[in-house]
C-alpha cells in the first residue's frame, strides 16, 4: 500500500505518492535530502493501480520510496536513469508537458 495525495492548484494536478512505511521520515546523502512530509504526501492509502490511475491525470508527480518507484519503472512511468537515490530511498519526479494551442 502507498499513500496517495492529489493536489489541485490553478488547474494543474500534482500527484504525490510514497511507500507507506517511509511517511514522516527524512533521508539524506551528501547534499541531497528529502523529507517525506505528511502534509504533502499523506492522503489516502491506495493500491498501485489507484496510484497509476491518478498519474494519468497528473501535470506533475512526485513519487518516493523503493517500492512505488520500482513499480513506476516496471510500467515505464519513469526512466531508470532519471531516478535518484537519497540515503537508500528512490525518488522520481514526472512532468507531463502538453502542447498549448
């Protein structure tokens, strides 16, 4: 299970998802650090299909945790070379660019 939170701001949809067990924790490696902040990530508990359904509507997404990032890699949501490791925890961002008419 994952935490899934959808933020809607000015017509944009930001999806935040993280592995359940890392919510509220901080990770760092060198100059990199990430806090899996409850205010940002803690929404509803969701299964992987619910997370991917939310990603389909996202303008941008922030996913953190080895399990959810591995699932995103399997489904080709993110490129392996774009995933960063911060203190043993995988993190990826997804930006969906649409053509403006």
